[in-house]
């Protein structure tokens, strides 16, 4: 299950540096997560690091 960044993103860029898979990038309107690269930090950290640092809680689980 990958994560995604909602339209509530304020483009602070804090999450980008936290991703161990380099799955987060600057999109046209806000930061985005490449679902092919997102592992929800499994194998690296016990919790998704991007969610831990996001000041507006806009990083959510992708629905199937």
C-alpha cells in the first residue's frame, strides 16, 4: 500500500528529504508520491517518515 499527498499540501518540502526511497517529488501543484517507489518505509522505519514530519497531515494511504 502506497501513500499519496492530498491537495492540502502547502509545498513546504519537508517530506521529500525524509523518504528513504526517493519516492516524493515536486509535482505541478504540490508534492507527489510515486506509488511504484513508496514502501510506507517498511524495511527502513516503523512508521512512514513523511507522515511523521508533515505539518498539515496531508499524506494519506492510497485507496485500492
